[in-house]
């Protein structure tokens, strides 16, 4: 019996599953599971591990902007299937981009951040910014 999902996938996707049309990657149009991030604090700073499944290193960009570390990723996926005579049965394409920002502070510089992309995971190390000293309030003595 076909029971539609209330959350997550669309009814059309479930109908297509019943007709044995597998979905490539199961993320076409659904980006809820992308760019999941783990943040770990160390003595020297922070380590970020950002999941970017199916994305190539060339399609990932990171930059600092107004105290925020901004990570952009683009995806270009296609799926072609042919029958024995070479005629297309199905062709699917997906093009999209995603972005996520992390506040790192104004004192962090680009050269302080180290990035490595491996097995679909972008790993970034961000140093802790030095704590700013809070200026003591000095009062003016009032005579009287």
C-alpha cells in the first residue's frame, strides 16, 4: 500500500519508487542533508568538518568576509541510462549551489585558516582569536 511521507520526501518520489525508477543520490532537489558540519574545539582553535558528498574539490570555495568564514559549493550531477539499442530511457540533470557561513571573528586572517578536502569532507582549522581585554571603567571623582 502506498503511504505518502509527511516529512522529507515528496509523494511523486514515492510513486516513482513504486515504478522502479531509482533516484540518483536521493538528494535531487532536497538539500536538507547537505553541508552538515561538525565543530570541535581544541586548545589552539576550532576544527570544522563539513560534509560535501558528491562534490569535487574544484567546486568548493571558502573565503573570509566581515568576520565570517563563508563556504560555497556547486553541484553538477547527471545520470544517463540507455537500453541495449542505445536509446535513452531516462536522463536526469541537477545543477545547484549551496552556501554556509560561520562566524570566526574579525581578528582571523585568511592565511591563518588551513583547509583540506578529502573523501567528500572539507576540513578547516581556524585559530582562536585572542580574547580582547575589556577596558576598566574609570570614574571621575565628584567633589562636593
